[in-house]
């Protein structure tokens, strides 16, 4: 047992580096829909947190709020002790600190793989072209697509494109990486090549928040599973505890559905 709380209000035991991403009493509505309800979540430096839950439970909205692609109605979100800036340059800097990888690969179609990875560091971080190129090649090497550097996204498989998307995020030297169902648009044979890159990243100590239903990955790489339903965090536990002994009826019901496939 790792001491993670099984009830909604329990906070996890502190991991080495202390809190990096902290959400306190976060609420958000889309019109009548209360899409995030009193969310309290602390992700510690080096921690890997899996967010899991039924479709429509607010997982993507949670990720987008952390990156400020969505505004919140009330509560606070801090990254490394700093509250999310509303706009302008401070927001661009914050976004650079929070890497995000989406379900769709979102690469720039008319730029080469290498240009996709160097663009952010040059434009946002002010890195020199030569430095950005050299760092990009190291990252492309790391995700196993260095030999594709001069191609265009459409020439790559989905799995390769998603690995480039990861490299592109890493090029900004983010403090935390968010992944929103990064493998759900991939053909089955490409899922593992992306999950392997993510597992390596986790092993290297990257702080990660990952929305995924890939339980093998969760068991292998995650410190904690957060289960969401109807906009609220219903339950959190270690992967082992959560998958073998879910506490809430919502989690039991959800797991029974995904486990039968
Ligand atoms: N921009 C939006 N405007 C209105 N409703 C939205 C918007 N984005 C998401 N929603 C709704 O908010 C709820 C949560 O969506 P989402 O965060 O995408 O859930 P999940 O990622 O868990 O499937 C859903 O009911 C969805 O239809
Ligand atoms: Mg989603």
C-alpha cells in the first residue's frame, strides 16, 4: 500500500520533489453543465498520474484547464508555485512549461519533422537555430524517428507522428507533460511504440498527467490513478489498488465495461 487516499478529499502522500501542479477547488461550467466540480488535485514533481473515467466525465477539460486552453470559473491552478497567467507573454511562457500531447497529432503539415520540433524553442524560448536543431535531433533520436527528420508529417505513420508530437513538446523543456488519450487514434500495432516512449519518459523522472485507458501502461508507469466521473474526482489510488479493488460503484461499473473488451 502506498498510502494514497481512497476518498475524494484525501491528498496523496508527498513525493520527493514536492508539489508541481496544484488544483484547488477548481470549478468550471459549460452553460448549465458543471463540467469540473470542486477539483482538488496535487501532482508532485516526478509523479505520473493517470486520469481515467467515462467519456464526458471532464478529463479533457481538466487537461485543457491546466494548460489554460480553457478558463476556469473559480478555484486556483498553480504550476511550480505560480498561478496561471491570464494572457500575453506570461501565458506563452507558462504554456511552454506545460507540454501537451493530444489524441490527434496536431503537427504542422507544411513543415518538416525537424522544423516541427525546432519551431517552438526558436520562437518562444529564443533558442538559436543551430542549438534548436541539435537538441531536436537528440529528441528525435530518443523517440526513434531521427531518420525521418526531413520528411513531412503526412509521410509518417500515426505512431511516428505521435512520437514526433512528444519530441516537439519535450523540445520546450516542459516542467510537466499532459497527455490526452495519446494512443486512442492509433492503429493497434502502433500503440505500444508510443506507450514505450511515454514509459521511458516516466522512468526518466518526467512529471506526467496522462488521460488513458491503457491499463498495462498505468500499471507499469503510473504512481497514481485518478478516477473521474461527472466532472468530479471520485476515487484515487495506486494502479494496483484501483484496478484490483475499486471502491466506488462508478469505478466498479466503469472497469467492468472496459475489462470485458
Ligand atoms: N467547448 C465545449 N462547450 C460545451 N460543452 C463542452 C465543451 N467541451 C466539452 N464539453 C462537454 O463537457 C463534458 C466533458 O467533456 P470532456 O472534458 O471532453 O470529457 P472527457 O474528456 O472525459 O470525455 C462533456 O459533456 C462535453 O460534451
Ligand atoms: Mg477527452
